[in-house]
């Protein structure tokens, strides 16, 4: 299985990271038969290539008091690519906004 320049070891690393995100690079490397540095280099390459886009910890909404979802409708006068990019950038800079959806109809 080879996709986006990934070999079998890369795919194993990604599967391990998704199933056991608490593991450090050394532990991941042990599971795929690599020492720390080669494993780190593979992870770094996949980050630089955009394959790995970030790391996420999932929190309990209930226990953190963040159990409220609010949906807001925003209507733009025009829909030029530049305006949409500006709007997207403005929302990315606000940590309170977790997700945005584009809807039509």
C-alpha cells in the first residue's frame, strides 16, 4: 500500500499514532523497528508534507464545562475568493470558533 509517497513503515507509524496518541517517538519507533532519529525524521517529513496536520487531545465537554454548542449564521454580501479567504482567516484567529461550515441553498 503506497499513497502520497508513504511506504509501509510510514503507514504503520500513522496507524500507531492514531490508535495510541500518548506514545512518544521512541515508543513508536520500537513498534515499527526504528530507532528514535529515523522515526523522528519520518514524522517530521510527514508533517512538512502536510500528511500530519496536527495533534489533537479530545476533552470531555461535560467535565470541562464546554458542553454548549452554538451555531451562528453569517451572511456575506459578496462571495469573492478574496473575501472568503479574509473571512476564513479572521475565524481561524479566534480560538472560540472550533468549526466553520459553508452552506448553500
